[in-house]
């Protein structure tokens, strides 16, 4: 883990107010985004991957709030800013969105407004920071579309999103995220809604742009294959907690957490004997308002230590280090 | 796109023809005809005409011809702007409706303007700040507005306006101007009389519109494109106005169809209570008096306004909704 991180999330906790009471969506989440590196974030639906992304940009829904922790931009430098201390509506926070941190969305169909042209939405993003004027912005929009691998960008710039295919729309989404020239990108399941061939093309594009521009990329996915192909480091999340954090190679070769092991076992293997049943994780993700006591994974954990795992949660992964949040490892030390 | 417009126009004309047939049927529905009514009228004043004279009159008016022919004679005159003579007023229908039509439209447009300028901002606020104190107040006032009958509010406002503000209430003109020719003084007098009925008419519509806008916008605010726009780093207000509000306005374009006939008729009950010289009470009177040419003209006008309103809202929707414009469907 070379290079100083551009963004460090430290012990972040987010809660949502609901009719049934408050729901803790994130609990002591720490992670680092470093220039030129890709951090893969994996986990089942509802584990807090997207909430983390939204919390970083301070665009949580109105009923959600950051209750603890820090989000440090440029940590350790004189320019260090704690984003949790900023007003989400402030000029400073708006300057972070788009210009420092770009966001790529899951749903290319609904993430773009159908009422404005691609160019209109893209030019708006370009002019939001350091407005270069209308005609220059339009030229830049065309360049961005070309960089995102869209053929005939001069005509596509005037097309409406519903006139483009899913793959092209996701390329527009990438161009949009890059419009403010950010050095950090968060891609929230960028390929989930696409077919497999398009998925591969989009991932290749993301990888190329990320390398060329030396961007720190946070790639949120539930696809282990995507992580293996793209990421340098990975964070495994379960019910709002990071349960394992390590370089990808380490995780795939020697997973530390029982949940990570279970996830890896459930990936289909081409070399498996025909008709062999795919391994699954027993049970289902608990409702967020019915969090199990202790380690949230203990009811589904095959290696649970009763009287221990169900009493208090294990210590979170130490920030900036590789490790897992599990009593098995604490005991081993 | 051109095909879409042409199809709409064709459908609109067909509907208009159907409406005219229906109107004619309504005019002809009561037993007897204009001559019978005329004879009855003469009899009541003591004079009479012979059966031969009556036949001659029927022939002059074309009433002895087959119904189909009569319809075409009637519609031919209507197309030339001759709507016949009001039996009750003994004047051409166009004259009777004339001034009232403009006054009705003035009051209705004022009410509509008031409705939109009040309801849209409050509706947007209510949705963006859902479950805030302001939202609850708007909701409460909105439901009150929906629940209070218009005529009751008209009576209450008339009382307070007269008792405490010394306003001359009722009607659209003060007594001294009612029969006057148009002048600046008369126009100013009218301007002073319009706000009260406009407020009364606007109330229920405003309450309803706040609810609709709030619901529409709440749906749109949840959509991912709002997050996309926010993530660009542009201001919150601008994001909301440019994206979700724009999308939430679409249903309003469709609602124009229902507003249009209302613009012409005004509200009958409120007009009666406030003594407004609008088209609404005229329709009521003409129906009571079986003044069929007058009633028929108003009914025809309302029907055609509905068709025109629908056509306009279709075209408007096409103009503001690119998906409809370019693909012909949503």
C-alpha cells in the first residue's frame, strides 16, 4: 500500500431514522483511497456499500445522518478537510462533488434525466466548476464522450439518453463523472445492469481511464469476478461493517474472515464437476432493524464461537492495515 | 412528429362533429319545437296565429324538413357564426353570450393564475421538506381548502369584505358602471371586483394542486437522476428545479384539458352566490327556461373547448417531453 491516500474514511457510522426507530447502516467503517489504485468494495445487497458512497459525497437521503467518524480529504497534508464537518449544501462541499470525487451510477437507464440531451447534462457538469464558457464546455463534452469510447460524439452530444443503448448510456455516465476532472472516482455497481459483453467493455474502459489519469477508484460491486479483474485492494462489507480489508491477492489466497471464505466458495468455478451444487451461505441477511447482537455475522457463521461472538462485536479492522474483524483472528494473535 | 399532430387534429375534428350532433339532439330533445313554444308564448299574451301561419313559419325555419336536413341547416348557420336567436332574451345568442364570455374568461384566468402561482411553490416546498412543520401546515390548509364548499367560502368572504373592509361585494361592477359603456373608470371598477371571486374560485384548485404537485415531486425526488445531478456539484435548488420539478410538471400539461371548459363556464354556484355576470348562471337560466338555442350554443361551446383543451395539452406535452416528440410514445 504505497502512496499517501487521497481520501480516508475513519470509523464512519451512519444512521437512518425510520418509523420503527433508528437503523444503523454503517458501523465503524474505515477505508483508504489511494491515487492510481482501485479499492473493491464487496458485499451482499443492503450491506452499506452504496451508503458509504453517498456519505462520502454527503448526499444521503434526508432521514440519514453521519453520527460518528471522519471522512478526510487529503489526509496528513495542510489541505486536509474533514467532509463530515462541512455543511452538505456549502460551497466547499459542492466543490468536492464532481471536481474532487466523481460518481458513476448503477442504473444507466434512470441515472440520466430523459428530458435533457446528453450534452446539456454533461455541459452542466463541466460548467459547475471552473466554467470555461459555453462553446469550450461543449467541445470538452465531445472530448469526454470520445474518451469514454462513444463513437460519433459530435452527433451523440445532442442525443437524448433514451436514444442510446445501455452500454452507451453507461459510457455517458462515466463521461459525466469525469467532467469535473476529479482525482477520486466512486463507481457504484457500474456494470450490474449491463449484459456480460458490455460489462467487460465498460470495465476495460474504467481501468484504462483510471490508470491514465492516476485516479483513486472505489469500485462497489457484488461480483467477485469484477474485483479479481479490477481491484488492487478490497474491503468486504457485511451489515454496515468492514469485516475484512486487504490486498486482493491476499484475500483470494488466504481469506481471513469466515464470511469472505463463504463468499469465495459461492463463486461458480469452471473446473467444478458438472451438476455440483453451488455453495451458498446459510440463512439470509438479517433485517437492518433486527441486527444480531455481537458480531452481525454470527447467526450465519459456520465457525461461530457461542458465548463469545453473540455477546460483543469483535474489534473493527485497524484503519490503514490489512486484517479482519473476527474473534478467530484475535484469538490467534 | 408531423403524423402525430395530423392524427390529433383529425381526431379533434371528428370529436367536434360528434359533439355538434349530440348538441343538436339535446336542443331537439324537449317535446315540440320552437314554433310550439312561440305559439304558447303568444297565447300567454292573448294573441294567436292560425294553423296555416304556423305551417308557413315552420316552412320558413325549415322545421318541416327531415331531422337530418335540419341538422345540416343548423350546423351550416353555426359554422357561419349564426347561433340562432335566444327565445328568452329575444336577441341573437352571440350578443347574449358576448360580453359575459370575456368577463368569465377574465375571472377564470385570474383564478387560474392565482392557483398556479400559489400552489406550485408550496407544493414544491412540501415535497422537498416532506414531514417538516411547513409541510404539515400546507397539508392542513390544503385539506381545509378542499373540504370547504366554494359557495360557503364566497358567503364568508363577502361578509368579511363588506363588514370590515368596506368592499363593494357581489357582481363584477358597481351599480353606477353596470350599464355604462367601457371607460378607464369602468375597467378600474372591474379590476377592484375581480380579486374576491378569483380568490374563492382559486381556493379549491390550489388545495388540490398542492397535493398533486407534492405527490408527483415526491415520486421524482426518489429517482436516481436526482442523485446524479447532485453529484455534479451544482446547487440543491437548481438541481430540484431543473430535474425533478420539470418532470413533475408533465402531468399538469395533461390537466389543461380539464381546465379549458371551466375557463368558459366558470363555476355556476359561486357565480350565482356572488352575482357574477358570467356564462355559468346563463347556462342554468337557459336550461330552466328551455331556451334551447342559447343552451345548445353554450353546451356546444363547452364541448368544443374541451376538445381544444385536449389538443393543446397534447401538443404542449409533446413540446416539453422529448421522448414523446422523438419516439411518439412515453
